[in-house]
């Protein structure tokens, strides 16, 4: 079996890691391990708003493929260029992998995504929430939209600390990830003992980063919160190993791969109850939640949850037990790759 995979050209950029890029790379590795012949096409562009030359380059890549070729396209590249995809859909088997819908970005991107997804032979989403969102917004045929949740690599249990004071946030530092809410909440619990390491690229919105640093200084907690930039590999493993609690005050998350990365190490999670996050958090076999979900845009609720975590050893023990039990139910990337492989195989048969 053969597949051509079209990706953003920054897929392996160590300074800008993202859940979507990690997912893409894991799927490429997984399909290859299953015996698929995988052909990568990393296309440069300011996706999802490419310029004319970048659109033309993508069109040239697709035009060079023989009729009937199965093509898996990262949605960041594909969803906003229907003028490229629609003509090619008449002869290629296009499968779009939607990491994040463009429906909430702007009206013009929503229209473009609607046209692009309508032309696809199949669509893969990374959460049940995301699948339902696409069905609701675009009225797509349900039989063409599939879910392949991210897997997670096995990892050793985190060491953490006795008092639960080591907090960790892993996400790109940008407004939609809610770091400003994190700073506001932390400022109200400065009388407790805690530190917080924020791991994630600082390149997305430098102005936002500058504002955060100023707020931290204004609140007098600059010695408590550190922004260490993008960290991958062993460096990221070390950050998880030292952590007691993952904090994710996001304003929107299709799934939340960092949630399962924390759970794979037995680390409880404090996160926003929004979009696909509850799905990623899941439940332990006994039905308990391996973390705490709070309302979005609510720094007071975030502060209260942090205060409870820091002040209540019994709560920490309970959440740690639940996280360790949830750890046993997590699925790996081989499962995700198998789901993708099934979709790719089926489009060849049903076309």
C-alpha cells in the first residue's frame, strides 16, 4: 500500500513543536512500520494563508501525482485552499487530517474550509468532539468523517515532590492557550509555596510574551514562574519527571496531547473544561477523573483549584492514584496509525 502525505515544511522544527506536527510525524512512522510506502511532501507556506507562489507550489506537487493516488493532507495546508484541492479531487483520493478546524478563525477561512472538506474523499479528526463540530458546522456526510485520537508514548512515572508544589504548563505561549489566566490565578496564591515552569515556543506572539513578563513582574512572582521556551526530547522528559501537576488553562483545544503525555507519567491534570480536553483527560477504570476541570475564562476558579491542590494532601493522593490508573488505559501511536491506515485503505476501495 502506498500513500503520499502533504505536510507543512516546519514539521520537524525543534523551535516550534506542535501537537499537529508531532501527530503527523508519528503517523508517518506508524504507517511505515506497518509496511506502507510513505512519500512525504513538506510544502513551504504561511499556512493557512499561503501566498500565490505557495499555492502554486502545492498545486504542482499534487498535479505530479498519478490518477488514483491516495493523498493524506495536513488540514493546516489543505483546509484553506479549495481552489487547489477541488480540481485535484476529481482524480486523486484526498484525505484531509483536521487537527484544528478553521471555522472559528474567520468567515473567509470557514468558507474555504467548507469547500475543501466537501471535496475530500474522507476526513480524519483527532477527537470525537472535533468530528461532531465538523458535522455540525459543515453538514458533512457522517460516513466520510472519522476519528483517530492521538496516541501517547509509554513513559516512567514522574518523581514529583512531596508537597505537590511543582507545577508545569506545556503549550505554545500564545493568547489562546490562556497563560494570562495562569498568571492572574497564580498572583492570588502567592502566599502558598509553588513554582511553575512554562514549556513552549515563545515565537508565536512575542507581544503577548512581553505582556506576560510585565504582568509577572507587576505581581511580584517573577521568581516563581519561568518561561523556558520550546523543549523536546530528553529535556521535555525531565520537565515532566519533576512535575506534580500539569496545568492547561486553554481557551480551546481539539484534544490536548499534553494531557495524555502527563497521564502517561501518572501526573494529574488541572485543565479547562472545553472542546476535546475532557475526552483526553478521560476516566480511570473506577470512573474517577485523573484531574480537575474548570470553566473557561475563569482565573478565580483556576486559583481555587490550585489552592485546593496545594492545601489538601488527601486530594493530591486521590488524583495521583486516579492518574496512575488512567495511565494503564492509554493507547499508543500504533493504534492511531492503524485507524488512519483503515481510512486510507477504505477510500481506495469505495471510490
